[in-house]
């Protein structure tokens, strides 16, 4: 893959053979985010688990103290009073059955997170095929299947993110923007790592944190020293 001049310059700042402390890595990632837009800073965490086994799944949610820097659009499936509750809490879209054909047939996806009350999961389940592959299916572990829709919406708007393993047992999550201060990125990153370490399955054997890297949208990856993170 051919990289641009800016990437080549930024990559020179990172020593591929070095495993950096979190503070150094954050400083470097900010320096290497040289695009004209406010790049997202992401963490990529490879875990020593096998997600194909139910007892080794790592999935959950955590509220980042400084949010992600991204405006998150929330869709809530609810009925009755819960619809008004969700709206009052700041949900961008609320509804029930009538949203199914809009999503299924019209390909409407102008939302980033889906919250549902438990009594609406039968309706939402019909959208499993389209929401599932996009990682949008509400899940009790992530706090997105709940009767307390007001709290769910408020938490998401405040910077709650969901983390889950991909097929290669890696978690990919945003920890902020390049415009954030090093302190803000550090707070967010440490909060995320604390949650992931706490979520370690009892059945996980050997080294849990296999590799951790921070990267900006267009910049090179910066690898961290995992022994100081666990």
C-alpha cells in the first residue's frame, strides 16, 4: 500500500521496535496526527482469549470521562411512557414497529447506537440480520437493553462506548480525538484499559493483554508495553 508523504514523515517519529509507556504513546499519536481534519485516536487491543468460546467472550461498555469527541446519534425502541422518557433524555430517534421497514427495506441507518426496552426485543430481533453485522444490535451486557432508557441515553451521550472482540480476538475502540489534551486521552485510555482488564474471563489462560497499539485515523500505529497496563 502506497502511503503519502505526510504519513512517511509521521512514521519516522515512531520506532517500530519500541514498546512505549502509555504517556509516551499518547504524546506520539498526537504528534503523528497531521491530517487536515480532527483525527480519531483509536486503541487496538489483542487479547489472549478465544472468542469462539462463550466463556471467553470479552464484551461490555464503559463511559469515557471525556467522551469520544464524536456526536453520537441514539435510536431508542420503546413504547408508552418510555418513548417520552427517551426523548426527554436526548434520544435522536424513538419509535417501535414502524421503524422496522424503514431500516430493513429503505436502508435507513442514520444512527450510531440502538437502545431497546426488553419488551421491544421481539421487534428488534426482526432486524438482527441487518443490525448484527454492523454491531448495532442492543445487548444487555452493553447496557443497551434496559428499562432505564433515560440513563442509557444519557450515558451514551456522555461518552459511553461499547467494546467487543472481533473475529481475530482484537478490540478496536475510539479513545478520543487528536484535538484532546494528553491528559484527556490518558484519562480515557486508562478508564478503558481498567474496564478491559476487569472483564478478563476466569477461563482465560496465559498472557491476557497480548498487544496494545494506539493509532490516529491516518497515522502509524504506536505499540505499548503491555506489562505496565495489566
